[in-house]
């Protein structure tokens, strides 16, 4: 009975001892991560020239594809604006009466692909031509009006792509009384094709430069591993796990990525500021609202996070490749 009472009395204290080690373990784990991250940052701070060179290489490699993507996004925004302003001009046959033209207007307005239809009748067209051409005396000698009725068709928003406009053109060409349909989308289709090609090329370049960043970080971390070979051997001798040993180098790669991402962001901001004024002046000469798109806060954070991921990945590749070859039996020279 006495022994049972003692076990029952000690059981709450045993449960308390089970909770505290778990909490202490988590606290110790987080403290170690914080200590390792701080120590890795201090090591980089003690070698500023080497770290700055690595950050600069990473920044240039990251800024180049991002700048090209921003330029393509700007071009796509301009081309979408051109698509939105695209209108179809349908010229009716000369023998088409005004009542027949108005029936075509009503038929087109009933089509869900059409947002608006304007009719310019023959007399109105001749009056506008007379006022704008300066050939009033010559036009007075004409026996009859040579200009046809004209329909100005504005596609609905969902039909303002190159494919949607082409489908609508084919439909209008088949309407009775329509003699000719004019819309110039060939240059826009060529621009879209070139933009798509450049987009794919930019993504391919981004993948290649991303791989180059991983290799640069991997080589830098490999040198750090070689410089700390004795420290790694001692850590393994006292029972340090692989995760414990590789953790400082992973944080080093992440710090390299953070610095490279910040350098890339600065390069992009300076480039946009430097080119923004001349680009806006050039666009103004062509009555265009073209502006270079910036990263914004979300884009800047995404760039920095991606750079840190690439730095961590490069460090992980180096650690996986070289750290396993270092065993407690190795010496600094071997």
C-alpha cells in the first residue's frame, strides 16, 4: 500500500517532467538555429569583400531575367491596349440603300460579340472628305457621290483579341451588302508572336542564370567547408549529427541569397529610375502611354525570397556533395 501511494503521488511529478523536456527541447532547438544564423551572418561580415563580390554576381544574374520579364509585361500591356482600341471598318456596296445599311446596323448590334456600331452614310462621308481634303472645287464636278455607306464596328471586350477580331471580320464579310472589310491586325499578331518568343527565351535565360547562381553559391560554400574541415571533424567526433553540421552552411547560403536579392532589387530600381524619364519622353512623341513596369512591394519580396531559396539550394548541393566525404579520421591536409 505504501509503495502504491508513493507511485500515485509521484505520477503527477513524472507527467510534469515529460512536458518540460519537450518544451526545453523546442526552446533549445530554436536557440541553436538563432545562434547558427547569427554566427553565419558574422562570418560573412568579417569577409565583406568576398561576400560583396558574391552578392554582386548573384544580383546581376537575378536582375537580368527579371528586367526582361518586366519589359515584356510592359509590352503586353501596351499591345492589350491596342487590341482594345481595334475597330472594324465595313464598306458597303454603292447600290446599298440607307435603309438596308440601317438594317445591317441593327443586326450587328444584336450580336453579342459587338459592343457598338456607328453608321456613316454616304452624304456625311462626302461632307467630311470635302472639309478635310481641300478639294471642294474638284468634288463639285462629280456627277454622283463615289463614297459608300460605312460601318464602324467596335468588338465586345471579350472579342478584342486578335483571334476574336478575326472571327468577327469573317462574319461581317459574309453579310449581304458588305463589299470590303478593313482591319489591320497583322502587325499586332506579329508583335504578339515576337513577344511570346521573347517570353520563352527570357524564361530559358532565367533558368540558366538560376542554375549559375546555384553553382556560384555551391562553390562558395564548398570553399567554406574546406576552410572549416577541422571544425567539422571535431563536431562529428563529439556526436554531431549531419543536420547539426550542415546547418551553418545552409544559413550561409540563405544569407548569400538575401544579399544577392537585395542587390538585384537595387539594380532594378536604379535602372527603372534611369530609363523611366527617356522612355516616357519617347512614348510621348508617339502619343503613347507606354511606361516601364516596376516590381512593387510584392514583386520585390518574391525576388528576395527566390534569391534566398536559390542560395539555400546551392548550399545544400555543396553540403550534400562535400560534407559526407569528411569523416572523423580525416586531417586538415587530407
